[in-house]
C-alpha cells in the first residue's frame, strides 16, 4: 500500500509540475506579446498599385460534403478584390454526396463572370485534406497558394492585406487571425472563441515576434509555393498536416509572418459532437507531430535554445491534457494518502504550483481578452465569469482529449474526421436538420458519465475526511464533466 502511495504521489506531482512549467512558458509568450505592441512593423512589401508587382495567386478551397456552406464560400471568394488575370481558384472537391452537383453548377456560373475557377475531383480521398491540397498543387499556376476551409468568409480586400508581405523572399507563410461569426451563440461557442483568441493573439504573436516556430492554422493563410515544395510538400501521416508542414518549413529556415490585425471570420462548431471531433483531431494530430518532429527540432543546428524550448512546448500543447487528467484522477486517492500517511502531508503542498499555474493563465488570458474586447471593470467581471467557465469545461474535455493524445503518441492511425459545417447564421434554426450531424454516443461519453460520479465521491470524501483543500478543484471537475456529458447525450442542442 505504501509503495502504491509513492507511485501515486510521484505521478501526481509530475503532472502538476509539468503544467506549472508549461504556464511559465505561456507567461513568457505574454511578455513577448506585450513587448511586440511597442514595436513597429518594418516589413518590406509589394506595392500592389503597380501592375508589375502583382503576383499570380492560386486560391485552394478543400471541401468535403459541404452542401450548407459551399455557396457562401464560393460567392465570397468570387467577390474578393484582386486582378482576375492574376488569380485562379481551385475547388478541391472530395465530396461523396449530391452536393457535388450543386458545386458544379455554382462553379459554371462563376466561370461565366470571367473568374478562372476549376472544379477538381479525385477518384478517392487518399491523404484526405493533405492529399487534396497536394494534388491541386500539381496544376496550380500561382506563385502563392491561399487556403480557405469551407466555413471561412474572407473580407474582399484580404489578398491586398496579405500578399504584399511576400516581397521578403524569406517569408514562406502569411497567417491571419481567425474571427468568429457565431461567438455568442452558446456557452460552447463562447469558450471556443475564448481559447482560440488566446492562441491567435498571445501565442501566435508571442512566438512570431521572437521568430520562434509558429504554425499555419490550416486555413486563412497564404503559402509560397516554393516553400511548400522545399519543405517536402503536404504529408498525410498526421491528422494536423498544417502543423507538420509548418515545422518542416521552419526547420528549412523559412520565416512565417503572422498578422494579428487581419481577421478572417469563420464559424465555430456550435454543437458538442462537432466540437468533440475537432478537438480530437487537433489533439491527436498534435501528439502525432510531437512524435514525428520533436527529434528534428532538438537536433537542428540552425535554431537557438529558446526557439527549441518553445518549439517543443508547442508540440507538447495537446499533451497537457494528459497531465490535467492524470492530476484530476489522482487527486482523489491523494486525499486518502494524506489522511493515512502523514509523511506525505508536506508533499501535498505541491498543489500551490497548480494555483500559481491557474493565476498565470488568468493573467495571460486577460491580456488577450482585453486586446480584443477592451478593458474596464464591466469587461473584467465578464472575463472572470468566462475564464472560470472555460477552465471548468476544459477540464471536462480532459478525458476525451487524453484519449486523443495517447492514440497520437502510440501511433494508432485513424481517418480524418471532418467537422460538420452548420451555417447557423444563414439557416437559423434549420441547421438542426443538417444531414452531416452525428447522433451516435461513443464509449468515451459513457466514461465521462462515470467520471461525474467519481468527482461526486471526491466531494463527499472532503466531508468524510474533513479535508476541503481540493473541493474547489473537484467541484470544477464535476461541473466540467457534467457539461460535456449532458451536452453529448442531447441531440443537436
């Protein structure tokens, strides 16, 4: 029993310390972010008012069964402001349903307006999105490759705000910040927007301002075609092909330019089944990329120590869910170990590092929230509520995301599961009849139901042992898993 207690204490302590060191790195990104605000952008840029400086651009639109958003996507892209003789659009259509027919008709109409638009279909979905992008690249005429996912709605002047930065021949990618069309639709969309805003402000700017590795976010960005090819082209051996190619390109010394002030609106997953599939893909893909690229980063002789450290922690992003879940599960037996073996009482004080971790995240996320929504007392009160809600629900996702991370680290392969696009703004309540929505309840959801009972027991244990040191944590875990479980068993709520 004592040996088991030692093992639990060690694993519990390691989990908390990993989260603490991750929060320190995150706080360092905050300092970088704040410093970047004081500097001016001195990038050399193309002057697109001069015809001889306007490069040829290919816009790639990878789609798969997107009947609800494809018209909005194609119409928006067709209206983008850029000389038509310097632009082509590739609709990379892997669809397997009758949305193909609608897409084909839309493309015919747009082609009649003088737009160079092509409908590219494959006989199979080999490589999924990465495979489609790679195939399109074979015939792409553009020197620069723009990518938009089906749920994005770029502004008309988007190309004029991004393409000029490629005058610097070292720039391989220009990435823009995501906006959120349905940020205020529900609690679920609010916390997703909250988390993504932190990534697209503090993390991307904090890394990019010091020339640390950042990632192309799969969409709403531009690649130099030469950079894609030099880095080894798109590969489909991970679920996050965008992160993979980003690291391979930067290891080849290509530079990335991140534009915080260019916002590209998109739709957030509004139901939990869609959010779960997206979270699973992102977290499993992140772990796969750690397995694939961590050694390359460590062995690189062209990047400095700080860039390596941040690069490794970036690749370990999703693995933090494993640390959160381990800490959460072991926190309950820790209560009993502390009560039965007084020798461990001092070790229990390591929880202070989790408190510090939470405070550091609270400060960091406030900086990003304020940069988008503004400061002031009222906004700060709103922020506190949103932060606690986000922190709680993130814990509720920890089991689901831990499974994704373990599968990624173990090398278990799975299909690229797309996130269903709903077009909530356009279809209003009709989106609930979306034929792509999943109504199945996975075994993971059943485990999450059991975890609700586990953390009820944890709170009962606090009263039983007269030890309330972890009751706030256990209450958050109970509420987080309850939210995820209840929303997951409801259909289209």
